[in-house]
C-alpha cells in the first residue's frame, strides 16, 4: 500500500546519513580452468594423438603452439590481489524506497576482467537497474560500483553478499573470491498523514493539547459564574463584573492529553500469493496512528496480543514513535493453541481511561473474546477491522461460493454484535487509505456514546 505523506520529522530522521557500515575482506580464491584453457588443451591433445596415430608429424607440429601457450600461461598465472569493501548509504529506509550500496574494488596488480555476482537475500532486490557489467581494474586504482537496492516490505533485512570472478592476463585460469557481505538495513513501514483521529471519551490529568470538559486552569473559555469565596483574583472577568455590577469569574477548560493503546491482533493473519497480508497492513496502521497521536501530544502504547505477547507502555515524544516501530518490526504471527485473555496483559499496558484501538482481521476467537472482555471492563474501545476477504480466493464451484457467503454473513453478524455492545467496528479494505475507516469509526463512536448498561 503506498505511503500517503510521511511527516517531515520522520523523513528527516531517515535521510540523515549514518556512519557507513563497511565490510572489507581479503577474499579466498577458488581456482578453475576457463573454457579457453579447456579448448587449448583439447586441441593440443587431439593434434598430438592424431599425429602419432596417423603418423603425420604436421598434426603434432600444429598442436605444439596450443600446448606451449597453455603451459606457459599456467606457469605465469598468479592469483590476483583483489579486495572488496561494501558501504551502505543509510541503514534506515522506508519500505520500497531506493538506497545505495557502494562497492569499492582495489587490486595490487592490474586485473583484466572482473565479473561481480550478486546474491540478495529474500526481500531485497535491485531498483530499476541491471547487475554491473564486467570491468577492468588498473593496479592501485580503485573502482567504485554503485548498486541501487530496495526492500519492498518492512522489516530488518540482511542484504546478501557479493562475489567476484577474475581471470589471469592470458585468460586461462579463473579465480572466484569468497562472499563479501553487503550488510543489513531496517526498512520502516510507510505511514499515512491522518487528519481525522478517534477522540477518547476521557482524558488524563497530564497536560496536553486536547480541551477537556472539566473546569480548571486553562486557555479555552467555558463560561462566567459569580465570584465565590476562595476564587483567585486573577480569574475575575472584569468586563463581566463591570457590566453586571457584581464580581464574576471566568471558568476555563484545561488542556489535557489522552492515553492511546494500539491493541494489535497477532493470533492469525490472511495472506495472498503476492506477499501481502493483514499483519503487514496492521503494522502500517499502527505506525500511522502512533505518529499521528504522538504529534497531538498524547501518550501512545502498543500491545501485540497473540501467540506471544509484545507491549510498550504509553509514553510521549518522537522517540516513542521509533520505539513502537522497532517493536512492530519484529511482529509475527506465532501459532499457539493456548487460551489467552486480557488477564495475560500486564496492568501497566492497559491504563485506566485509555482509548484502545483494536487492529485485527477478526479471525481468531481468542482475540474476539479479549475485545468483549475489554468492553465489559469499561474500556473505551474501537475496532479497525482489516478485511481478510481480499486475501482469500473465491471458490470455483457452487459449494465453495456458498461457504464463502456463509463466512461473510458470520462476519457481518459479529460486527453487528460488537456494535450493539457499543464497540464501533470500521472495515479497512486493502485499496483504500487508512483515513476512511477512521472517519467511519468516529461517526459510529458518536452514535454509540451511551452507558454500558444500555
């Protein structure tokens, strides 16, 4: 899914060059004959055998130059002194964003032909370019080769390795270097710029940028009321006092922040044949939501609820974005039969009055049970459903189509049940921006604001 405007601070942190990771080696050499040497030896052997068998000395004389060339070439062949070093432009990139890996080749003596062989790890490839062509390396004059690579999916990635094949000046012997590692990078998930976010029902007591409904010290005007004993003189509204002839004070709304917990489902996922999955979309959604809420000076935490438990306590600041990203990069679905509920989640990861946003494909019953438990405990809960339907193949016969339709009806019934319990559920399709389900969830949440007993 393409990025929709990563914020400036995020991109500035990415493009800042870091100290390059240099891997340099004196490669081991594997010696092998070239096709030219094989041809010369074959011609010399055929000429000698044919000349002796047929008694024709001219054939032997024709074979002598080939044999002499091969013998002298093998005597003079020396392994080339080739060193290869690799440096990465930056170690933190956005998924799908190109980055440069520079190879420097240095030889003690001139090498006529050097062919580079690139072996990339899965999830890494060349970005709109071809592998480097064979080249000549002069003595003590390094050659630089720039590779434009990219990682199409987020995660911590090893890039792979490069090997080199060289030939002696006669073209008879080929040498293969050992593998030189290219290093590793961290590909961060892309994130969207979100204009509409879900508002919490209750705010925390710490200072933030949200206007609370309470009356206390603040900037946002609420109302005027008569002066009471104990009120501070600086709160007197002198205009209202002069107009009404009796002291009035100005009530104001304080500025507070919220605790937001991203409750991500890692029990199960749906995948397609192109490598896309509901978990990948969940990580992108969590990254976008974390950055947007932290920009508004809210405290954000994350809980990966599944076969293994991952969690970060809610905190403030830009550094929390990168803590969350580091935690999300290791997200994976771990198969488990264990029954789990929210009692397995440490209390500090689910603070009171927190807005909990469930990010889930609504596949595993254990996660659904945890959502119902959170709602029963009185948490402010909203669900962003990552629809698994686009990741499942349609059946070709009538029975498969009927089963698929029944499965979709079961999912609709589950959404209706959650909505009746006051848990807004907004569907997020693969081909739409994350802003769309957030707008839907905000509207559903406004309709569902009623006491839990209802």
